[in-house]
């Protein structure tokens, strides 16, 4: 896709509210550093290994942010065609700076994908689903089902249940909130900037996200028409428990 084509595609989609990386646009430059400090890299690597994209296949990431997962795919599978979508154009600009020239990046939303039916072999999603209220989660998974080719699969990682209340998690969250306020704004930092503002609400002094319980996520996958939905692994993380999910389109 040429730059003029990309600009046309982006400008044709109406703007919607979303939560920037780190909670404020001004904190985007420290997003990648924060992601590394929180230990997101191993989760990205695990997700890519789980997806095992086919040689010469096509991979879509929904909520690609600054491109860290796509970069991990490009390193391990240089022959795979990559597409990433995100509502944050500033994050996409940073992703373009770190990704190979052939990666296609689009300004779009997970429940309104700018791809034709049966277009990709794998869909990836990393720490994005909890940004969406249930109805948009439903819409996103329906779109995943639509764009996957027969036999294609979804590979998703997200936090399960309530965030961790461990001392380290509390310290990390407090530091991120303090950093956001120090930048001169009232919007709380969260640390994942892939999604939509509807996924976070301020009740007094405490941000709130949409919980992703395994049974609910699996039920939504099946409702969308995906089969063999399962949690394939759980891992402890700084901010809680990560669940790694998979589901596929019938061949």
C-alpha cells in the first residue's frame, strides 16, 4: 500500500474515542520502555510461537499499538505478510519507524476491520480485549471470524480477572498514575494503549477496566462462530495473570 492509499484509508474511517498508550498522548514516547520494564516481551514471544504462522501466510494484529508484536513476528517469520490496525495514529507512526517497509498499518478499530472476507491466516491480539466493553468485544470477534480464512486461527493474550494486588503491581500502577498526572493531565495511565476509551472509566481516583474472565471470552469466541476455543496457557505477570487463548475457523 502506498502512502497516499494509506492516507485515504485512514481518513475515510470516522474518528472514535480511544485510550492512548500510557493514558495520555504525551506519554507515548515512554510506552515501549514501560512495556519492557513490565516484562511484556516474553508474553509477545509466547503469543507468536503459539500462532506459528504458515510460511508465506498473512497475519493481522488487532490493536497493534507501537508494533512490538508485529516486530516479533517479522523477526521470527520474515516471509510472512503482516497487517496491523490501531485507532491511535501516533502509535502507528511509531510502529512504522520500527517495522519493515512491507508491513501494512491501518488506522481502524477491532470491530470494523478494513479487510475483505477470508483474507488472513492468523489474527493476533495482545492485551487489547479488556479495553473493549462486551458489545465491542462481540463485534471484534465477529470481525475476526469474518477475515480469517478457512482453517485460520485467532491467538489472543489478555489479563484475566482483577488486576494483581501484589506490592509490585501496586507500586507499578502508582508510578504510572503519578507519571501521567505529572505530565499535566487528569486522565489515568494504564500502560496498554491498544484500544478504546470505553474500556476505562474513572470512578473517583481509581481507573476501571472491563474484566476478561476466561469463560466469558471463550463463550464470545464460540458465539462469533469460532471453534476449538480454549485457554492454552496461563502465566503470572507483573500486573496479574495472563491467559493465552486460541480459536479457529472450521477448515
